[in-house]
């Protein structure tokens, strides 16, 4: 599904927001926090795979969403 540049930016910001939230957690159980980070890592990698797999001519339009994810 092609979400367009704004949609991809929104997805990137959502993933970044989730990551920042998880990093601020002071979970009493480190395994829980690590599990959440591992799940988020998987989501970010999948999202980047989708971004990089979109049509080549659009690659310049995905710079911002990719940069947000890599941050």
C-alpha cells in the first residue's frame, strides 16, 4: 500500500514517538523492556524495508521518513 509522503512521515514519527516512550520506561523487569525494544526494532526494520522497496523514482521523497527512522 502506498501511503504517500505525508503518510510515511506520519508513520516514521509514530515509530519514533513509540521508541522514545519505551526508552523512558523505568520497567522493573528489564526483560519486558528488552522485549518491547525488540518488537519495535522489528517494526522499524519492516517499515524501512517497505520504504526502500517503493518505486525507485520516489526514493528522493522518502528521505525524511527514512531519516526519522534512523534517528
